[in-house]
């Protein structure tokens, strides 16, 4: 297998610096935004559903988690006072 080292390829790659998009910047509409497992708006939920969704979001931010396990969700429910 031969790797092409044409001048066109080298010029193109040397002129385009690598941009780290994961860090975000202040001009980005996603700057500081956390990814959510569920919808980012809770407007359509019942008051109890909204309380639960906000508790899950708080748990995820506090524990730096993008997704939570079933056991973690059960922990969130218990902090809201639910029991079997």
C-alpha cells in the first residue's frame, strides 16, 4: 500500500488547524450546556414529572454523569420520598 504525499494534500492539512469542539467556546450556543438523557425542557410534564426530571438532572450534574443507571434512578426517587 502506498500513501500519497502529494503537495496538495500536505498544503490542505497544514492550512486547516485542528479545532477542539468538545471544549466549546463562549460564542457557542451550547457553551456550558450539559447533555441530557431526556428532553431538555420539562414544560409538557405534570408537576410530579417535572419534579422528578429536575431531580434527575440535578443528580447528573452533581455526579458528572451523562446517563444514569437504574440503581441511580432509584436513588433519585428515594430522595424525593418514594418508597415501595
